[in-house]
C-alpha cells in the first residue's frame, strides 16, 4: 500500500496528507484487488497503527456492501477466512484492539452475515462460537457482532435503503425486499440457532457475572435487544429471570439488568399472560426490597428502575385496554387491580427529588389518568390518587435553588423540558377532574399570595404559573375564561384580581416578574370584566418592574408582552394613550453609535415599542387630524435622525464606524416600518390621515439606496419598508419603484437579488397590468444581473456560495412564475425572440439539470402555464416545436435523473407538476401530442410498445389524478 498516503489517516496529519489519504481510499474502492491487500494486512497483523487497521476494514466494508457479487467463490471464502483469522488473533494479542476497531469489525461481520447466512455461511454463529469459546476477548467480539446483526435486522435508526432512489417503485421495491430478507433471516435464525445463542448468553452470564461486569452488562444488552423478536419463553423462564433478579442486587450489574427486564416486559404478548408476567416480576422485586425507594441512594439505578416500573405500568394498562376491547371484564378488573397496586410506587417515583427519576415514570402516570377518565365513577382511593398526583405535579413544577436564571445551561434546559411533561400531566388531570384541579390551584394560589413578601421565590412563581397553566388545562374558545361556567369564571376572576392587586409584581425575582406579566397577558379578557385594574398593570409594565427592570431578559420579554397587552385591550386603552406615549418616548430613542449611551432596550425590543405606539394611535378614538399629528410626532424624529446619520455615513472612513452607522440607519427604517403594522390596508391609512407622513418617510429613506457604503444593510432595510408601503399605500408607492429598483440592481450580489425579487413579485402580483410597462423595461436588466451572479466562478468546496446560488435560482424561477401566473406573459413575449428563447432554456434547465426539487416544481408550473397560454393553434410562432423538442423531453428526463428522489416530499410535488405539464400539452395539442409520443418520442427512448400504449391511455384519462398516480409508479 501507499505508505505516504496512509500517513494522512492520522488525525494530526496536515490537510494535504489527509486529502491524499482520502483520494487513496477512493482509488482503492474502485480497484479490483485492493481489498485483498487490506484483507492480508488484517489477517497477518501487518500494521500496528489503529487508523490504518480501521482504513483496511473500511475498504473491506465497501467491497462487501457494493461489489460482493462480483467476487468469485474463492475470493468470498478468502474474506470469510480473513475475518475468522482476525478474530482468532484477538485472543492471542498482548493488548485488545481499540473499541472503534472492534465495533467496525463487528459491523463487517454483520454485513457478511446478512449477505451469506442464508446461502453460503449457515454456520456463521457456530463458527464464531467455536473460535471464541468463553475467552473474554472473544466473548467481547461475539457480543459486539450480535449487536451489529440486530442493528442490521431490527434497528430502524439504521438507514439501509438508498437515498438516491430515483424511481418511487424502485424505492418501495428495495424497502420491501430488504424487509422480506430480514424477516427470512430472523425466521431462519429462530429455527436454526436462536436456542443455541440463548444458551451461550446464559453460559456467559453465569461465567462472568461475578468477575467481569463489563462483559456481563454487554451480554444483558444483547438479551434486551434480541428479546423483542425471539421466543420469549427462552428468556422469561425461571433460570434466566432468577439470574436477572440476582443481578438486580449487584451494584455494577443492576442498571443493565433493569433495562433487560424492561425489554422483557415490553415484549408484545397475550394480555392475560402479560399481566401474569408483570405481576410475578413485581412480587419478586418487592420481596427483594426493591420497592423501598426511600432507602435507595443510587439515583442512576433509580432512574433505570423508574423506567422499568413505567414499562410494567404501561404494559398492564395496554393489557387492560385490550381486555376491555375484547369484552373480558373479569380479567380487565383483575388487571386494573394490578395497576392500582402500583400507584403508590408510581407516586413515590413521581415525587422523587431527582427529575430524571420522576420524568421516567410520567408515561405510566399519564396513561393511568387516561384509564380513570374512561371510568364512569371513581372510587375514594382513585380520587385520592388523582389528588396525590396533582400535589406531586405542583411540587415538581417548582424551581430548585440551583437553577441559574441569568445563565441558563443544559441542566436548566432539561428542567424546562421536564416542566413541559408535567404540564401534559396537569392537562390530563383537568380532563379527569377539572373541579378538583381548579380548587387545588386556587387553594395553593391564595395561600401563597396572601404572604408573598415572606415566601420563597420558587413557591410564588409556581403559584402564578399554575394559574397561567389553567388557561390551557381548562380550555375555552377565544379565551372566554370569565363567562359561561359561573364557578370556574368566578374562581379565575378572583385569582386574577388577587394577582393584580396583591403587589406581587414588585417581587424581587425575575422568574416571578416574568410569570406575572405572562399571566396578565394570557388572561387579557379579565380586563374587559374589571377594567379598573388596567392602570395598575400598565404602570407595572412601564416602570422598574417591566420595561425599566434591571434585568435585560425581563425588559426584552416585557417589550413583547406589552405590545400584546395593548393590542388585546384595543379601545379600552383610550383614556391612557397620550400618557403611555409620553412614558415610552425615551424608550424609542434611536441610539447613534457616538453617544456611548447604553439603551435600556435592544433594537429588536424597540420594534415592539414602536409597533405598540402605532397601535395606540391607530386604534384610538381621536380624529384623523389628531392621529396624523401623533403619527408625525412619532416618525419625524426618526426621519431627522436618518438624514443626519446618512450624511455622517457618507463621510465616515473607518469601516467599524460605517457598520455602526448603517445598522443605526437600518433600525430607523425598521422602526418606521413596524409602526405601519397597525394598518391592515390603504383604507385604514387614509382614514387615519397618515398617507402623507409615510410618503415623507419613503422620500427620506430612498436616498440611502444610492449610498455606496454598507449597501447590503441599507438596501435590506429600505426593501422591507417598501414591502410594507405596498400594502399601506398601494398605487401611491408606484412612482418610487422604478428609481428604487434601478439603485438596487447596481453592483448586486446573490443575496441582494434574492431579497429584491420578492419585492418585484409582490408588486407584480398586486398591481398586475398596472406595472406592465415597468416590468417590460426592467425585465432583461434584472435577468442580466441574475445571470451575471450565477455565472460567477466559485470555489468547489464553498458550500455557502453554492447555497446562495441555489436560493437565487429559486428566486429567479419564482419571479417567472409570478409573471406568468399574473396574466402577464406578454412581458416575456415582448423581450425579443432571442431573449425569450434564452429564458425558456433556463426554465428547461431548471426543470431537468439542477438537483433542486423546489426549483424543479416551480419550473414545471411555469412550463405548464406557458403551454396553457401559448400552446394552442394561435400561439407564438415556433412554440409548438419548442414544446415537442424541449418541454416533452424535460417531463421524462427529470424523473429519470438519479437525483430525482421520490422518497423526498418536494420531489413528489415536482413530479406532480411534471404530470400537470404533460396533461396541459395533451389538452392544448390533442391527438397530435399522443401521435408524437406513440410514433416518435417514446420509441426513441426504446420504451416497449405495451408500456407506450399504457402511458398514453393514462395521459388521456379525464381525471388528472389517474395520470399523476400512474407517473409515480
């Protein structure tokens, strides 16, 4: 082998050596006999370097996966002998191989197993067992091979089928073929070797349970993996179960033994037998003292044990469900008693201080509540169980002292996820007993808020959180919590009144503050019932408790919530509008880079404040004149600052300063844009008398497009503003579009164009023929700019540039789709024959050549639309020829591409549009199209006459779905 190339396998090798090693690997993959060199190297232990050994296994793996059928029987025998020789050497080597080498070797054994077991190597496992016997290193490899075989046959995480299947039928065929093969392999194993394998596992467990915990745990993992598809009686018998229960008392084995028992319990079987199995296991575990949770300190073991109890509980519930469905009420009642007997243990685990232990039992808890929901009446004990679960959930929702609110990491994220699980339990509790849940939350809430000043933050937070969670646990339509059911409405109203009048918003902890604001926004309809509390809550939002809080996190979230609160109150805000606008004025100041002042709110947060200000003005009951004055007062400072900052940017030399100024200018445009979200259309803008102020903004912002500095940032902001103005000002914005477009097309990059095209699409779709002259004028300049960027050379491995080009291509095709779909195909037709042809060829290329299903789908939509418009007898000269020479072939060539993957949803949509295109051609050209397919095109592809006939019949079916489905298969 090329020793120099092999040096690149070392992780510390430089890039050139690594590249050479990669190229060498590719070379060996296509070589006829390189695998033999690698096989010899492995069999004779020629290399000591681990990475070279791994490399040799990779070459062998490629040969078995992709080229095994090309080998002679002698060569195939050589591969088998190589692996057995390598396995024999493992027991003699002074040091065991590294884990990653052993795992790779096990994978290759498994690959050879699925290839040869049914034909040439039926004694696969017996040959391996005869080599390894009970040698610890041999046993280690044997167990790894068994896990790799299980992964090949059962583990659905392993992707076996080719992702590049270009034909749906082939994809399904491969999948079914593999499933049949795996079923046959498992059936054959069950007949020929599973009892012997199970016996070997028992011998391994018996031999190593006291002196080699690592091998014992590996073997337990194998038993757990195989138990799902072998005869359960081979494992669920006295000798095995007794051994496993014995392992439950051995500290180093009990976690793996727990998992193994879990898999046994999880095995599908008759519901009565399952109940008996679970009950017998429980009796033995209980008698061994394993149900005494409070005496166990090992949280890792308890987490596994909790998972086992969860599995047993869910297994019993599944049995109960089946028995009820089968009408076996006596057995169902016995099973329900067995379930009830586990509830005390379930509650102990649910309430455990370790969240992992608690989390693992939630499934059982959830399913148990589902049973109670189905019962016509609950016993006193069942009611007590519901209450106990409720109290446990309330307790477990509470933050602990260690939670880091200022710097949330992995532990905090896990607790947030755990809280989501508890919320699901709370929702299920509400379904079982809504009255009990409401009463319990009310009790906890009132008790806590009476003494909030002297109560720990986590208890105050969870009390408010429970009120917040009731909104989803006791759902109503459109948030109408304060009408309908009097008892519920009264309870919620009382709690909300207590929340806003208790003063708890002043609690000095961010979690309580945030929960307060989240809850008042969630129950915004309360303020329609008791509007007298609005000023109190507004002040909380506006002062040091909210928007001026010391925590940036609280200020940021409050800015968003304040916006929602104001929007939801609508007309009820009228008495407070001017006061609120005055109080938030300082929060809306644009912060230029030179003032060095650290603003309270980030620019993203300020967007919500500007939106709020816009909503307050627009929704007010003021006259149009007053609204205009207020809106001008809001936007004029932005315009004035914008002009000053733009001048400073034009003179700025330092790039960092340029960037800071450009960002600030962009924020100014963004803020003005955000105020317009209060308007739904041009009518509302006119009614408020605000058209003029927004036109002034446009005239102020557009000069930024001619600034040669920081073009990307400035253009992005102005583009966004134009999008909004098209909605708010409609045709009044049209005079500004040609000049703006001209500036935005100068010195473009891929991203600029990609973001500019949606603006043109919006204008085209909204104004249609009104903008036809403008579109005809800028059509080719836009296309030239696009083609220029697409033709720019890029480095081969520059993924970012490739993605930008792909996105630009999509945008280009989306533009053509908008033009054709808006009834303006004349915009394309009037560009001259040469340009029209060039455009058409780009669409054909997009449909066939680029492996991008989203673009392909768009291209077929364009083609079918053009065929619909131009494909008739009176269409443009030469278009019918183009249809037959290029569009018809595209409909066949695209699906035949190897990259056309019908396992991908977008590709299926592309195929559907391809079918629509063919149907449209047939619709416009009639029998001529069928004649062309039957007599010229399809015969040229060597398609069999009967297939041609079948295809043409499907194409002529009136129902388009028939042809689409035919094309898929």
